[in-house]
């Protein structure tokens, strides 16, 4: 048994995914990403300059997680 908290992922409205708890983040090359924080924010908008981390750019580009309107 470990005393590390279970991971929890929260999808922020119009923003990043917040990851809390004991998780390993693996890059596209298969190597572990250095993560010194207990909580990290992962980019969902695709515009961050520091991917996979969120840098707040979603606010500048007015990223939305709302469903697009349905055309008639």
C-alpha cells in the first residue's frame, strides 16, 4: 500500500485538465516527464507554448469546451 493519494482528473470549463495525485506522465517518446508538482494543468486547447502543460493561452484564444451549435 502507498500513502500517495489516488489520482483525480478535473476538466475545467473552457480550460485545462487538472491532474492531482500520484500519476506518471509519459511523453510521446516513452520517457517520463519531469513533474515536480502535486497538481499539474494539462493543455486542452492545443495552443500552449509549453505543451503538454497549460500556459493560460486558452483564455487568449477564447477556447471553449461547450458543444458547437447544431446547424439546421
